[in-house]
């Protein structure tokens, strides 16, 4: 794999021929959902340079073959990203990309402010810390002992920050977003209409019905669980894996090994194996407060249903304190191992309010029905009676009622899996290509599209 061609620029240079398409994102410092969308676009338009505020290729190796261009914000440590919102707004609002025919941004923050000739903005949601999640950020900004200072600063600056963010949202020519819920948020806060194109999900890695996928695992959940349990007890194996994939979960594994008093894993609630012969529900995610894993645990205890909790995160120790022998904890698994649990589970529990829900789509691809909180992006994914059902309130009682009423015999695994097809990478590419083609035709008719070297429309 070739070395990343990363450059530092204040504005886009006009001295050399530019490709006709440029890509923009808020930052490239860790892997995530927005980065997966950007990766898909990069694969569609490999010659298009990527403009961003900060780039850490050692933390996210997906773009090693891309032209990644950063500016003065890249001099700041990536750990300060949460504090840099106002500076990012300043940086992107002065980034002039108007000599490109088309700019496609992938953003949930400030990247939508760039100056362009024509701009398609793939906006996940309006900037959360200014709008729909402002109250949650005020309660817990996430800066530890600096929280009082950050809280005060945000309260004092929120009015001008919102005004600047609203003005930036008027710059894109077309908004695209991930779900009906996100489109409603964009309409509410930015007064803009948005076309819905679901983010790409690699469903082939999870589908047990794909004849072309080489990913299907032949190991059973007992073997997978024994391997993952061993991972927590073997510092050498953890270190070996961390050198290949230094992601957050591996760091948690290392930290919990050497500091067990901070990350104690209860032996009472964690069995040595999980039997495939006994029914169980499953949830897999990073264990942070807003994912509501606590709700899944409490709901299953109330309904007296077994639950397999896959993943790790800051909330892990707290979640273990809630558990009974009905609850089984398993560290992170790779896709083919996770798919085995999903394929054997009674249903996947999706208890959080999210703009979309990639984990829920992956479960469906594996033929696993989903029991979801009836809010947010899940309403674009779940078809009651066909691939799952909803529970109405984010309470243990509401979830427990749904768990008790759920009958796995009412669902065909192949039919459930087929409902994930419309969220595939293939569909994403097709929809994006149609937008770009429509722009190209419109520009050609108005004689505004000038041929350049690089990415072709």
C-alpha cells in the first residue's frame, strides 16, 4: 500500500490542474460511520482529493492511497478535537474550493461551510452540540474536571455559534442525509430540504444467504466466546493484536488487563460459554451511555430473557454491576464471529435513539430480527411483523413487554435478511452516481462544466 500523499494548504492551490471533484469531511482521526461513507466515496472517485481539518493516518489507515489535504488545524493534537469547533468553523468557511466543478462533503459538523462552485452535502445530522443534543452536552460535555469551564464557554457562545452554523448550512446547493429522522432535523434547524440516501453497509459480511461471501464463519459461538475470554487474560496476545489494530477496544483490553481494579469483570455474570441451544437476545455496540445498553440489560432481567452483550467501552464496569446470571458479556468480535451470534440469536435489541443504525442493519443482514426503540433512524429500517418490532418508550417495562411478546417463529430468516439489501454499498453508490450524473447533465446544458484532468464525472 502506497504512502498517503498528505499536504498542508490554507486554501486549495490553483497553480496545478485540479480534478473536477473534491471530497470534504470534518476530520479523519478515528474510524467511524462518517469515515465509512467517505471511504465509499473515495473508492468511487479515487482521484478526488480529500480536504479535512485534521488527519491521523496512524489512527485510520483507510485513506493511505488518497490525496489528503489539511491546514493549520492539523497542528493541534487530535485529542483537542472537541474543543476546536469554533476554529473548525473559521477554517472551513475560508476554505475556497470553488475552482472544482463539484464538491461532496460528508459532515455532521463544520465542513459544510466550504466555498464551492456546486456542493452536495451528505449531512448525517445538524451539528449536535449546537442543536438537538445541546442539553445533553451541557449536562456532560465530556471533559472531566474541565467540564465547568467548557459548560460556561458553550453557554456564553451558543447563540453566535448557532448563527454561524445556520449560515454555513445555507451554502450547500443540495443536502443529502441518512434517514427521515435526520431529514426532519435538517428541516427544523437549517430550514433546508434533504434527499435521503442511506449510508453504505457491508451486508455481505453478515448475510448467511450470500453465495459469494467468503466471510461466513464455521466456528460456533462457544469457540468464539472462549477465544474472546482468553483475550482478556493474555497480555501478550493483546499486545500482539494492538500493534496490528490499535483501536479503542484493544486499548481498553490492555488497560483492563494491567489495571483490573478499574475494569473488574464479574465472574458471576460472565459464563465460560454461551449455548446455542438456549434462546438468547443480543446487543453489540460501544458501551457508552447514549447507546442505552443499560436499558437492554434491565429489560431482559425484567422479562427473564437471556442477553449476550458484545463490545466494550467506558460504561462496561457499570453495566456489569447491573447484571444477573441472565446477562453474558463478550468482548469485541470481528464481523464473521459476530455474524455467528447474530444468526443464532432470537433477536437483536436496538434501544438507542440514533439518526440511522448500522448495527441494526448488520443484524438484519444476518437474518436476525430487530427489536428497536420507535424513534430516530430505526423507523426507516424496521418493518413490524416482517423484520422485527418496536417498543414505544425507553423504559425497561416497555422493552420487557416487547421481549415477552416476540415470537421468533413468526419470522423467516431469509425474509429478514432480504430487508437489509436496500442499505447495501451497491445501492449507496447507485444513488450517489445518479446525483452526480444529474449535476453533470445540468452543468453541461448550462455550459458551466469545464473539462479538467483528474476525476471524471
